[in-house]
């Protein structure tokens, strides 16, 4: 079944009593034999984790695949559904030190195969592969299952506020090695995508089955129109405050200097602008200006403070 824009999201009441009734609900939503699904690890089904997993496996059959986060040991202990999935024979993990994705089923090895450690949300990573096979995301109200795909869209668009890194240590044959890994932006406001997906009430009780490709396309369209659309407004969220300030500073700089940003250097965390004068390119002359993202963020934060005063 190809999920279209009109039937990507279907709700059903949470009247699930056993594995058989959950399987039936998932089939009613459109889950079919051979499907790939992604779930966050939370268990809203009201069933024992083993029953819930068996229901999903029964719904997708022996040719289906279940994908799920395997971020760290503590999460497994807090979310019994994840631990149950990892205990299934044949379950494999991508092995990323911070943002691993695990899977069980026919496409498990393909989805979790070798990928970038530095940028776990870019092309060629498990999340990109989950989108490419158009997995169906099983989620419920305000479920963090969609967060991974929001971050993937932000990364694909190379939004300036995504250029944040965290340092971790990995074991190599030659010994311990410290590497920088691109960290996700704030995901507190991920469900602001609900309108784009046609969800009238994301707080409604019930299950949802969302096409990963539809979610990705809708997120890309929204962020192209408004890069700040999915930033939260929580007063204590410094990440979103700085991200919004950075976007405002870039917009102001473009307006005042009439330069256009065309190059973002992930390694150096700089943004380059091209404007008139200097080196000729394709018959025109340009002037290049390179500014660090930190400098732009600080400038934006100063502007915010000045407006408050």
C-alpha cells in the first residue's frame, strides 16, 4: 500500500486488549506484510513488551523489518520495549557511539550497515536508509519517534543551527580516540510539523502510522519556507534561543550588506557570503566574506537583548 498525502495518517482508538487486537489495529492502519517500521521504544499499547513486539512482527510478517533507537544502555533499561527488541535473535545495531539505530528483520543489515560516525543524521546513515525504503513510523501523541527524521531534514538542508558538535571517545585498534560528532538541535517542538501532515490534533489519543517519506518531504518544505519553524519557544531553552538569533543575524546581514550566503563549512563552522566586486566568476565579479557561526550567533543574541531593552 502506497501511503499518499490524503491517507498518510489514520487514527484509531486505543482499545487494544491483546497481541491479536494490536495486530488487527496495525493492519487496519495500513501495516502490511513485508513493511519496514520504525518505533521510538515507548509502549503505549497497554501490553507486555513481548506481546506488543510479537503483534508488530505478526503484522509485518517474516519479510518485514522493525527499526528502533539504540542510543545507550540506560535507555534500554528505561524502555523495556527496546530491550525486548534487542534480545530478538538476529537483531543488529549500527554501533554508533551516541546515536545508534538497531533493526531486526529482512532489511536489518542493509539499514544498519557502515555509515558516518561524525554525522549520524546525513545521507547514507540508518535514518536516511529508513526514509529511502519509506518505512512506516508507528507513533502516538507527541511521540519522539518523529524526532530522528526532523533532525535528518535539518541536516540535509544544512541549516546553520545544526552545526553543533559534541566530543566522545571511541575504541580503535590503536587505542582510545576522541572524535567530534554532530549533535541534533532541540526537538521539543517537532510536532509543530503536525499541520503540514494534516494532523488536526496531535494530542488525540490513538495510534498513527506515518510514511517516513511523507514526513521527510513535509519537513523539508516547511523548513525551506521558514528555517525557524521547528524551534521551540521555551524560555529556558538556550539552544533554540541561540539558533533563532543565528538565523536572524544571517538574515539581517544579508539585508544590510546585500550579500548572499552560499557556502557553509561544517569543519570550520563558518558561513561564507558572496557579493559584488573582487574575483570574477562566470563573467561577474564577487567579494567573499567569511564569518564564524559563533560570531553570528553572538551578534544575534546582542540584537535580541537590545530589543528587550
